[in-house]
């Protein structure tokens, strides 16, 4: 770009750049939340609902919800990096 480019073009390009950034951030947050739900589903609910499987150790029972909470918290935290599209 040169100095003769109108301000509205700069504004439009900046808006597009921010929109792409926001979509990437929302995609990462969605992935992180889905990963947390998957850990809960596989690491906790599977052993609670199925009586035929061997009970996991205490580390698995404590670690699965902890990992899921961290994944969901990371997804919520990353949403703070959203940019204004104005």
C-alpha cells in the first residue's frame, strides 16, 4: 500500500483482518470446549455408567475433570483476545 490509498480502503482491510482473527479465535475456543467435553465423556462418564469395566485409579478420576476444566477455561480465556470489527 502507498500513502495515496484512501482511508476507507485501510479501514476495510483492517476490518477484514480483524474478522479473520476473530474467526480463528472462536474456532480455537470451540475446539477447546469440545475437547473438554470429550474428556469428561470418555474419562468420567464411561466408568460411571459401565459396571463391567475396571474402575480407574484415583489419578484418572481426579485428572479427567481437572483436564476438562482446564480445556474449558482455556477456551473462555482465549475469547478475551477477540478484536473489534468496527
